C-alpha cells in the first residue's frame, strides 16, 4: 500500500479567515471557499504532501453532516514550510487518526515517530467523561381549597389536576412511567450513535 507523507500546516493565531472564489492550495484552516455553482465550504484541516500537493478537509457552512477531502496541486508562489522531523511527522499522523476516530496504530513508544504519534493521538482524543445519572423524579398531590381540586406536581411543576386523590395518584404514576420510557429510549439512541456511528 502506497502512503504519502503529509506535513501539517498550523493555523497562525495572527491570521484572519479569508474568502476564496475557487479551491486553492493557499487556503488555510478557517478560510471559506465560495466557488460558483458549489456549496460554500470552510476549511477545517490542511496538510501538505511531501511532493508539494495540498490536502484540504472541508465542510459546507450550511450543514455539518458531511465533509470532503480535496487534493490540490501547489501553486507556484506558495512557500512550503520546512520538512518536519520524525516526532512532528508522528505527531501529525496521530492527530489525524484521532480526529478521524481511527484505531491507534501505535500504543508503545519505540522511536521518535511512535512517541510523536502517541502524543498527537492523546492530545486530540476526548476523555470519556461519564454523565451523572439523572435525579429521580418524584410526584406529589396537593389539594386546592379555592377551586376544590387536586393538583399533581412533579418536581416544582404542576402537570395536571383531578377531582379526587386516587385520580391524581394515577396521573402522577402515569407521568413518571412515560418519563422513564422517554429516558430509556434516549439512552438507547445515544448508545447506538456512540457504537455504530462514532458520534458523541
């Protein structure tokens, strides 16, 4: 399998995003490409192959559901950065794999390249922070003497009213059961996205 060596272009803190009227190798991260008859695209990542071609990862500004990768020929007046050392090459490789949510190629440090790879992968991997469990919902019933009905409360919110205490209890129990089903469904959907689609 042939692989191309890529060199990462870092977005300078002093640069401001530019708008280009065509796909160009001069575009940097954060720039917008507004070419005729195409969706408006924003550059979200940029690398340079060792042969001088430029790799751009872009996404449309009006949707975030997909991205595209473009490989462009370097323009004559582009200035390439100096070639990176082994650590930088590994760091960039690890960073790109972490951003793409790929399985890490190296987990042990054996040389400068693998040391850079593991550092780059770790820096761009979000830690799995467990979400705290939701607080259990409780319901209560109060009697309104003025209007002579029973109010059903969940937390600090009134969810219904009834003519007698038994009907009010049924409203509270039914509400809690439906909330539990909604929460279980939400957890199943989030688990599906995490395992099958790699989101969240």
